[in-house]
C-alpha cells in the first residue's frame, strides 16, 4: 500500500478485538489529557467522595443511579469542554469572537451540569435527612 493510499485514521481499518483494544487505549489517552486540566482533577476529587456517598444517601437503585449519574455527567461535560477548548486552541492562539463563543458555550454547559448535580444532591440530602 502506498503512503497516499494509507488511511488517515488507522482505527478505521481495524476490526474485532483489535479495534476495541485500540479504542480503549485512545480513551485512556483522553483521560490522561483530561487529567492535565485542573478543573477535571477537582471534579474527580469531588467524585471520589460523592460516588460512595451516593450509596449511603440513595434509598434504592434509582436514587443511587441518579446521584452517581449526575456526578458522572459533570465529568463527561468537563471532558467535552476540554476537547472544545483544545480544538479551538489548535486553530490558533489569536482572539476571535467565534472562538470565545465556543469556549463560553462549553463553559456554560459545565456550569449547567454542576448546577444540575448540586440540585439533585440537595434534593436527595433533604429527602434523606427529613426521614431521620
């Protein structure tokens, strides 16, 4: 195969377990990239406390799933926001209104996920403590 014929993304030519294995390695690279972001590290530190607490606060599998799910949602949105910021920074370091808008929208998404998480946890704590 000539160099011009080689696929741009080698993952496209992989099949079966090889594709799954390489996809997992790519995801681990994404986690490492996310770990370099201070906001992601702070949110992971909160998640380390909140995930086990979800089993204590939740009164059934639905509540535990909801409490754990909103924590995971914050981490997911933060990783997506970091990806947006990296793509914008790749385009160029100069200031541009579209770049600012993209970064602002990503930041707003993170804020909304944190607000949702906080509201769900406050409601669950209220429900749990009111029963005592």
